[in-house]
C-alpha cells in the first residue's frame, strides 16, 4: 500500500533555471525533520530557459520531486491549479519558486495548522518588491476585498499551508481566471496567519511585469463582478506536455 504524503509542496516555475536546485535543496532540508512522507511538485509554466532540463535532471536523484511540464505558458495561478490537481498530501503548501517565500517558514506554518485551522497564511513582514508592485498589490487586494466581501491583505499572497478538504474544494470549484488566494478564501472556515520574512529574489529576474500584473488583476476583478451576470462559468483548462515521477513514490 502506498504511503500518502503528509505534506505536498506546490510551486509554479517560470524561467527558474538558476533557482530550482537551491529551492529543492532547501525544501528537502526543511521537510525531512517534519516527515519522511512529502512530495515537492514543481510545475513548469512554459519556461523558455533551461528550467525543464534542470527539473528533469533533479528528478532523477530526488524521489520526492514530481515535475509537471505544461505545454505553454498559462500563467502562475493556472500552473498552481495544475499542481493542486496532482498533489496527494494531507497538507498542501503553495509557494513561489523564487525563494522570496522562504522554505524555512514551512515548519511554523505546519505547527500552527495542526492547532485546528483549515489554513495558515504567511504574512510577509517586509516586502522586497519594487514600489509599483507594492502599490499595485495594495490597490488590487483592496478592490478585490470590497467586491468579494473577503478579508485580503497586500502582505499575504499564495504562500501558506492548506488542509486537504479545502484543496479538494478549490480543485472542484475552479473556473476561468482562477486566482488562488480568492479560491482558497471561498472555502476556508477557520484560518490563522503567522509573520514570515520576505527575502529578496535569489537569482534571475521576475517574469511579472506591471502590464502582466495589471492585465491579470483586470480579468480577475471583471470575472468576479460583471462576467458572472452574463456568462456561464467555464472550468479551468490547461495543456500538459509531460509529467515526471508523479507516481513513483506515492
């Protein structure tokens, strides 16, 4: 009988060839003291550097690493959805791959979640982002919170730990313009937050330009206000190129 992972890590990757080795090493170091049964699911979102080659090579030597290779760039949140569709853990950590979300905070998130919460969100005490990203984040989450009646903060994003029942509901109830923080809050009943450090990007340049961020924000806000009044909901769709090691260990 296969052992179900206690913790699954889900992280989207885009042009992260310089980051992936360090990410996997730090995650493995952090997770092994917590449980022997964990999986690291990295979803390549149509990278045009050597990310896929690095991921394939790492998967040969790390039985915990599972790789999903999307056929084209679908965007960060759809890549997260692809990872959630494949993860099997009792608890799921969603985080960015650039190591601004520090793996060393996972232990704190896990211990806090075991106190009876559906989710524990990471609250970034100091954000090492450009001024325009901070401004965009504040405005966007303020507007999104107003139209959805949800409690959002610009200091929290994807990084956090989520229970299996919550993720099951997120996966089952996901539609076009899927936005992970909103999808989670639609299904969380009890949650907490912990303060975490927000590091500088470990290497490379972010793929999130202001224009891309603005375009995503516009689509998310419209899809949660005007679109539901006129359009039938369409399930999230993405195209897989290949999966690697998804069933080898669990």
